[in-house]
C-alpha cells in the first residue's frame, strides 16, 4: 500500500523544500496468521533485531518460530483490532496528521513503518517527488537502541544509497530526556491518577532488549532509566512510590531486567493492591501495551493477590505529545539550511 494517502498531502501547494519522515515499528496488515507470518518474517530477519548468525537463525525462524508464533500472535492482534484497524497504525497516522498540521507550511510530513506498509523507501521517494531538499528523520522511539533506531537509519541509508543526489539529512537519534516530552508524559500520568479514587504504586514498563546488546554498548537501558527518573521527579514521587521494569522478552537469553511479568507479581506479593503502569518507550498504543500490559500483566497481578492494574495510555496524538515532537522538530527547522545544527552529543547526527 505505498500509495496510501499520507499526512504530507494536507500541506497543499507546491510544497516546501523540507520534509519530515516519521517512522514507527510497523504492524501486520490484518490479524490473520498469513499476515503475521509475513510481518514477523520481515521483522525478525532484521540483523539489528536478531544478531545471531544467519545460518543458525533462519532455520529456527522459518522452521519453528513462524509456524507456531504467527497463529498465536494473530489471535492476540484480533483481541485489540478495531474498526480502524491496528491501533499502532491508526494512532501513528493520527499523530502524523496532527504534526503535519502543526508544521505546515514549513515542512511536509510523511509516516513510514520500518516493517510493513508504507515502507521507508516508498515514503522517501514520495518526499523526493515533492521536491524535498532537506530531510529530518524522526524514529518514534524516545530511547535510542541499535535494535530500533539504528535499524530505521539503516533503512533510510539503504534507500538513499540508490540516489544520485542526497537531501541534506538530519537524523534525530532520541528524545528520552526532552523536557517537553517529559512534561507530556508526566502530565498524562498526573491526569490519570487524579481521576482515580484509590492511590497506586507506579510502574514504568519499557520494551526489553537482550542484555548482550547493552553489554556491547547500546545506550538504551541507561536512557530508559533516565526517562523514568526524570518523569518520576517531575511528578514529585519518592523512590518507594515507583518501580521500573522491561517487558516483551523473546527466547531464553538474558534480557534487560527486572522483567515486567515478574515485577507485577512481586509487587502484588509484597502487598501492593493497586498498580498504575505506564509505558514511556511507546509513542502510541499497540499490542505490547493494550494486550501485554492491560490484559496479560493485569491478570498476573490479580492472580498474585493484587486488586487492580490500571494501564495509563500512551501519548498517542494528544496535544501535548504533538507539541513536544513539533518543538523538537522546530529546532531543526530553525537551523539555517546547510548549517550544522548544534545539539547535545547523541541527540542528532548530521550527514
């Protein structure tokens, strides 16, 4: 579906010379085993996602994992699918449309998925057809990881590597400590908790990655901890009032710990009866938040003696989220074309 209407088209006119490419992880086209097999194959073939040698990994992937995992994943996706389709897809589109309206007419905005449709390559070509000469790439991952952010940059480079003339390129590596983003997450948590009659312990749950990635220099774990600490500080929480964990591990290797499923059980066992869970690593709601946290882990919590696990929704296309991302993009748009944009180390890469 590369020709799907995109938020960029709302800008109208001949178009500015600056484009913004938003990239999220992706989602299957339908909650069916065949679509899941296609999606998971593309995702799990990525060398950034699974770093095992191909001769070892591919037989496992195609011979064992996909035949068994695709039907199970399809059932989970069916449980969260809506009339608008996949939550990750429509929330991402809503966010892109809101950003397009906010940034117009300074820049055109297009949304791509790293896996699935619309592809990074197709959206880059569309931006080229729109006459874009300056390109900002914003992966919708607040915290940087080689398994996610770097994979987006790989896809961008792979497509641009076929072009004779590259646009001026700005890669935004992360926004884990962006003040406006921290305010947006804290504001969402504050509003949720103000509406509850019973106070609760707060758990920050981030998507996990294999521990070996961090051992090899991936900054993801440190950035997740920095995000959680900054948000907790903004809320004025004492150390005893909040915890942090990592979810969605795959396989038997050691992943970042503590694990979310074990943490919610442990909290219930120590007497926590009400638990609020927020997932600041996810820009929009998806399977990992709506099913894994709000359903699976809520069940684990109750089974271990807790009374209620309350999931706090992702920022999605909320006004504070849109403004936080727009403000970060504005700083790049305000830089003179061709000039080096001054930013803290690790925040932006210019090629």
